[in-house]
C-alpha cells in the first residue's frame, strides 16, 4: 500500500522562498504549517494561533523520516505557500474527537506529537485553544482533514 501524501491539494500555490531557522524537523507524515520567527521559518507548535503558510520542504534523506534544516540559521531556504485560498491535507489527532463529515466547516487547531526529531504536526479537532484552521473536507478512512488557514489567523508577512 502506498504512503499517504500530505500537503498542498488545491489553490494557486503562490508563495515564495524564506530562510529556515536552525535545526527544524519537517516530518513527511505530518503537517508543515509554519510561522516566521525573527525572519526565519519555524514549524508551528501546538496551539499556535498565527500561521504564515505551508512549507514545501526538500525530499527526506534516504532512510530518514524527516527533512532537517541546517544547524546554521538561515543557511537553508524553503518555499512557503502563503495564499489563503489554498487547501492542505493534514493528518488528524483523534485523542479527544474522531474525524467525521459533521466537522466540515468547523475550526481546528494544531497539535504536535513526538520528540523534536520526529515531530508530527496534526490537525487538532477538539482544540480548546484558538482554531487557526478551517476544515473544508475530510477523509474518514485515512484520518485526513483538508484545511485552510483562517484569514484572522494568517501571520502578517
């Protein structure tokens, strides 16, 4: 069976390249919603309320589960899709709620699981924090939410 691919699904895909903070891990089985911190791209953390966009990262190194940026801040760059009209496929965190079609149109947060080197970013269905994402579709079989960044939670760039 093929591995499910997360990431950009529809929209214009517009954005640009930005330098990446040091030692950022982008897991292929997780989301890649990012924010700018001191002018550098950083993976959004659990409960972050402002999202810059979605990082399109280089392919994982052979035998690795994640692409890791250089230990020198700003050495690597990634393309970040920043337009609000884009839709992204992201895995769902089902600790407190199950994915269901009734969630379409509702808000969702972000939740990161795992250690730093294996962080998997997921859509948090029952976030009690701010919900910077809007669910536009779901895949209940594969536990995927298709989401957009809400305009009120778009980080100014």
